[in-house]
C-alpha cells in the first residue's frame, strides 16, 4: 500500500498489516493507514535497542542536544499540520490539538537543554584523601506505552527524557491514535538518531504491549493508561526486577466553597470537566460544592453548558469534539445509565447528538444531588460527565475530596487564603490547583499523583531524571 505508514525498527521502516485510522468526527474519513506489528516485530525492536545502547549511552551531550532541539523545532514549525492530524484522529478540538502539539515541541526543547545540563556531585569522603563522585547513568532499554487521549504530548514527555539521558527506546502508542506517534518518530529519525536508538512498533496492546512488558531485555517500563493494564506492567516488572513508572486513572475533585468567585468556579468546572471531551486523567469529574453556593453554582454552570458547541473537532467554533470511538461512547452512556439508576439526577445533557458529519458526539452530562458512594463518583468514566456533591462546609468538602482510591489532581475555588493554604497542604493528590481547572499543567515541572493514580518517580521536568537514570557512587584515591 503506497500510503502505508510503517513501523520503525533498527533504523528501517518495516511493513505490517494495514490498519485504517478513523476520524471520530467523521467516521467516513480515513486519516491514514498504519502498519500493525506483532510480537516478532517487538522482539526485533528490543534487540535493536539493546544493541544500540552501549554507543548511545556514551554519546556526546551536544549530539543529544542537537537531535532533540531539531525535533522540537520541527514540531513547533508544523504545529498547525500536526495539531490538525491530532484533532482528526483523536477528536479534541483543533485549538486543543495545536496546543498539545506546541507542548510536545516545548518538551523536546526543554530536554534538549537538559542534555547540556547533565551533572553530578563531587564530595570529600569521611576518610581523608579519598574523593567521592555521584553520577547519573542511563538505565538501558526503556519500554514506552502511551494512551490515546494525549497522542503527541505524552509520547514526547517520555521519549525526550529517555533519549536525553542516554537510553534507547521501544515505543508502542495506543492502537487508536498511531498518526501523531508516527509523526514524532519520523521527525526524530530525520533529526539524526542512530539506528536502533528509537524503535516504533504500532499494534495491539495484547500482542505488542505484552511482548514488551514481558521481555527481560527491557530494563525499564514507563506506562500511561488504565489501572488494569498498569497492574499488568507492575506485575511483569516486579518479576523481572526492573524499574517501572505508572500513570493511571483519576477521579479528581473540584471543591467550590461559599466564598468562591462564581464566574471563576464555573469556568474552572467547565474547562476541567468537559474540555477535551472529558477524556483526561486530570478531568474534574467530581464537583464538591458547599450548600451556600450550591444552587447558584448549578444554575450558572448549566447556562454555561447550554452555550457549548459540540461538533466536528476541526470546525470553527467547536468547544467540544466527539468521544474517541464507539467503545468509549458506550462506556460513557453506560455510566450515565448507572448514575440515574443509583439515584443521581441527570440535570443536563447526556444525549447522543447528530451532526453534519457522522461521529461519536455526546452532549456534556451534569449530574446533581449525588452522593460520594455512587458508582459515578467512585470510578473513572473518562468522558464529558461530571457530578455535583453537596456538602455542608469546608471540612466536609475536604473529607469528600480525599475519599477516593485515586489521587492525581484536585482543585479548590475560594477567596479564602486560609482555606486555600489548608487545602493545598491536606489534599491527598499529587497536584493541587487553586482557582484553576484541575486539568492543565506546565511542561517543565513534575507531573504525577498518589494512591492508585501513579507509581514511581514523577514525569516531566528535571524530576524525570529520577526514572530515566540510575545513580552511581564512585570512590577514588587521587
């Protein structure tokens, strides 16, 4: 097939079964055809990465900088093109797709700089005359498995630090969104990466993913996705005694206190709960609202939702694009049905929509008068569905916010410095937002959560070195 986008193994583009990448905004459009690899492809990619590691791990920092900088520059130059590709294959709006692409470019640019800032420590020994050095070295072959909801940013924030610190990579993107992943690998290959340093194997998680996570030649695994798959990665990694890093689900609270600026709270809730079609692990799916502002908040939020345009992701004026695929749409609708069955009041939305082009369109859903124990307040829905929980005061709000097996991010809307400060300290989440949406983070600072949301060192920024390197302590008699 002439338009087939192939897997990239040991510096060569490799054929595979052609799979169509379907646009969820227009299911009649094929975004492109991408090769689906198998277990043998994964094994060859791992072998290539293992062979390339000794030379790449000792490569010069200027070489690494130049490659990462070239990749970041090209991503930023092509932001509109790549952002459109992202929007067409994943369903987030064109503005969000371009924004995510810019973030990916900035991540590569950041780690290009980090390559020139690799450092260690030299300290005197407690034994006179000895010198002690502490340096960071790459861990080896890194397996990278990424989700479909951020198909260019999440691969960027895993691949860039892995390469920056001298590791080689075997990369498997989500089966639903191969286009953005392929584009990143193509850019890096043309930027001058030696063969075998970066390998792309697109394919099913049950085939390609399993081959990667169960290989004894993969020295570290970094995974973003579901809790169920994350546990499989953890189990396999423990058996192989290797490093692993997991970013999984979230059931994030946004607390709205009586003293909140209502307009600020409504915007934070709208953005955090519904933008990117709610398909973010950082989405605020639980809105915890004190009784003094409860009715006004629901009324204002409902009016805001009525003004949102759900349509083709690439269409001008669209606020919310489609759900990514039929199975995710069914999951969203199933949770809406569960919420109603358990006594939640579906106050607005939740209906499937028809638009000019056939797609997986769902009207944003808002539940009110829900209780913390309801399924829709316990399990991650991963769609444009949010529920409101009424609480008496700040103390109850904090308790409800923390009452979850997850702990990725949390937020509070308040004009009280006392409550903002207390919440920041006592929220059981890895990231806390004050008068801001729970979704939306910077690329140069740590990303990660607690409890069932995350495991292992943080991602992004300088903290990425904790996962992608190992520390060596050396003693020397001068």
